[in-house]
């Protein structure tokens, strides 16, 4: 297929679908670093024009990373659902955009085509969309998952309670858990990023989460965000594991840099399912991603970082995860330079993931050497909640003292719920009301000093 167009007196030619996708991508520092971004705004506009006229079928004919050399490409091609693709198979990328945003296209219709949308199709259509298109399109996509509660229902917003501690101190973690629960945070998961890879420490953290959830009958799930192979070992040793976590990437080589492949993830998925710990459902996996991860390990194969990111969602989709979130600004300004680029990336990731049927959350975050601040995060948080994001992060003071980056706080969750009049997971909302933490309108109730949750801190003191 010929990829070219003439604008004014100049003809723009693109040698491949991979190059066209890169040139059409909105500006970001990672693609500049890789040397694949558009050389001018005129070239970027030309690439968008050409991309809008590419038939969706072309993405099935021209893999941007060769089938023979990449297991993620093989996964994408081998699992493509032709029946789900049929209703949109005659569209170009531009026609697909118009159909997605049409009032006659319902949420149910978007759900029915999800397995027919490849990552490259999702990435392509996002590249010709404005931010408002990404918000409206994301809002129409509903992805509901279950373990001990129900996540992703329309009109609801959940939060991961992230009680990290630089020395994995149980009392410090317990204090953060109590604080988060008292602010109505934690229905997505209570998830600890451990500072240590020690198996005794990891096991102790898992047992602590299990005890907290069982002792106080909290309808949520726990997760220690260690490498998947550590979690497999804990399952084999009888440690109470709810969710299996892993960071994933969009190419086989980049996943190898994380120490995983599809076979390892298959093993972990089967191990978690064998425990039958979910009471409402069996969505047992938790994945994290982020634009730039493939480039940072020199494993992007010349593909732009946003398309590499969306390919992660094909890996995640294979395992029907409870949760997936893009840690959008965590890798740093080398990949997303400032608040504007972080905002765009967060909206792209959420839209593309939801379009592919993945339960997307977002860690609205940045590192301290980025050209961004908390006001930028307030803006992105507000836009993502407007777009129907499944969940956000709840970090004490929005400042993670173990991972050393800035995210969103327990208070930010309250702000989002108030502004958009949203509820939490229904089972968790009922628990908050019965525990007299909140009233039936979602407002915090005054707490007595002897509230039962405080005994958790004393226990680990």
C-alpha cells in the first residue's frame, strides 16, 4: 500500500505503516529520543491525513513488528476475533473514529467489537482524535470485573490504596491502610509495592493483607506487587495470595527485560485461578504498564511508544485481569516531557485500553524532574474521571515515600467522587456505610478515637 499525500506544494511519503504511525503521533519526548517522531508539524498533519484513510483491514495485513520474531505480534494475530471485527471491517481509521463517536453507537456495541480491535487499530484511531474525542470515546466503553467486589460499573470510581513503606514496616503500612480506608479508599485493591524481594518479607506482607481483609470483612482484594515468579513461589508455599501482579510491555524483547514471557504469565494465571479466593468472580490478575517502557530497554523495534503501550493491552487481555493501570508519568521526562504530554498520554492509554475491553485505571503521576506539577495532575485526574476511568491511586499525601514519585492522594479521590457525584464499588460502599465511615450519600462521618480500625495499627506496633 502507498502511504503518501500532497499538502500545498509538498508531497509526504511514508515507507511503512510503522513509520506512518510514528509520524502521526502527537509530540512526545520519547519518540524524539528514538528519532522516529515527525520532523515538523506539517509532516505530522500529513501523516494524520494519510492514516485516517488507511483501511482497518490493513493492520491485519501489515504487522508493525514481524510475526516471526515477536510473540506479542503472534498473540495479536492468532487471537483476533473475526466475528467481532466484522461490523467495523469495512471502515478506514477515519470512519472508525466517526463511528465510535456517533450517538447511534452504544456502549453495548463497543463491548461487542472489543475483541476484534487490535492494538494497532486502537492506537491509530487515537492518533487522529482530539483530547475531547478520547474522553467521550472512553466514557462510552464499560469494562466490568469481579473478585471480592464489582469494579468498573458506570457511575462509579474506585481507588487502589497504596500504603508503601521504604522499609516494609508493618506498623507504617497498617497506619496508611487505616488512613486510606477511613477516606473511603481501597475498593480496587490494597496494593503494596514492597521494598524487598525477600520471600519471608513478601509472605509476611501478603499475610498481613489477608488478615486485614478477613478481620474487618472488607470487600476488597490484596496484592503485593512483586515479580510474578515470586508470587508463583508464594502460591506454591500456601501463602494467601489474592491477585498476581506483573509489569508488562508491548514487545517480546521488552517483556524479557521484565523477566517474563507469555508462558510464565500463563503459569501464574493458572496458579492464581487454582486458589479460588474470589467470592464474586475470577479476575485474578493485576498489570501495570507505561509509555516508554519498550524504548527504555531498547526493545521498541522502531515503533512509537504509544503504539508499543497499546500492544501491552493485548497481553493483558489474554488473562482477563481485574485491574490494569498505566503509570503514566512514572518513567520520566525522557519519555513524556511535561504536563501536556503526560495528560495526552493518560487519555490515550485509557481510551485505547477500554476500547480493547481492558479494565483501565491510571496512576496519575509524575517524577520530580519532569516539567509538571500537582496542578497538571489535578487536570488529568479530572479529565480521566470525566472519561470514566475505572480506578485511580490513593497514596498518603500523594507522595510515595518508597517509590519517590508524586501521585494522587486519598483526598483527591474524595474530590473526584464529589465533583462527579460518583459511588464506589457497590459492595465496598455498603461496607463503608455499615462501618459508619460514610453515610449513604458518600460523606465522611466523624470518627471516634476507639474506632475498631485503629486496633490494626496497635497490633503491628
